[in-house]
């Protein structure tokens, strides 16, 4: 319930005090969010998702590598694919999705630690929804 309250708050961009009672007391949602941030819960959650065996296996099977366009005056030649580079919109779409969460897009939280924690939380949520 509290996690749903936290997600609702950032989805709507409302203040913490506007969290409805069905998610619990508003101060409880805020206090748990901050406590979990200080305890590193959001960091561990993001690491667990990004370190998942399935992701590593999928990237290895797809032979994924860094694809950065070389500068025109560069002497060293390295692998670069214009087609893959065009697919970079995957990252751009992620930023588009994350901006659907009004609390992030407008950055109501001025505390940088809280802001980073909610970006991590929403990144995990977006990744889980896309499965």
C-alpha cells in the first residue's frame, strides 16, 4: 500500500500531503520513501534489475556493444553501425516515459537524493511494465 502511495504521488505530481487514505497516512509514505532511500533500497532494487541474468543473457545473445559514432577527424577506426545508432531512440523513449510521471518531470522534490531515488524507482517500474 505504501509503495503504491509513493508511486501515485510521483505519477500525479501531487504533494505528499495529498496522498489518499487508501494508500496509508501521507507522512508514513514520505517517511518510508526517505528511510528506504537512506537504506539504499532503491539502489539495490535498480542493481538487482540491471544485474538480472536474463538481461545479461539477452544482451550476449544479441551481441550488443557500444555504438558511438567516430569524430570525422579520428584516425582510429572502430565498429560503428548507422542503423544501430538510429535505434538510440530506445533511450529517448525511456526519457519520454519517465516524464509521464509529473512528479519527476516538474521536479517537485528539491532534495537531490530523493529525486535520484524516485528516478531509480520509476526506472524499475517502467522496466517491469515493459516485460
